[in-house]
C-alpha cells in the first residue's frame, strides 16, 4: 500500500513548481502590488506588509484544503 504522505508531497511539489514557473515568467507580477498591501519607504528603512496578497493566498489554500478533504 502506498503512503498518502508521499502523494501529498508529490502534489505540493508540483504546485510549487507551477507557482515558480509563473513567478519566473512574470505572470504573477501583479502579486504583491495590490491595493491593500502596505509599503513604507524611508531613507534608512523599508517596511512591506502584504495584507491583501496574503488574504488571497489564505483563501486559495483554504479552498484547496477543503476540496482535498472532500475528495478524501
């Protein structure tokens, strides 16, 4: 019997490769520059808080986990 952990690792790896290809090809250039992302730049300090971007990531991951649990 095959381990379900192995299958999860394979799926996570494929998703990471796909996201990496999208980021490398600049198709995710908009990500991180959304209206709710806070950016403060001063002469000696840079602060970046990607609130909206992380909310999108959270919603997508929650939907994927719910879908995975439903199929399981």
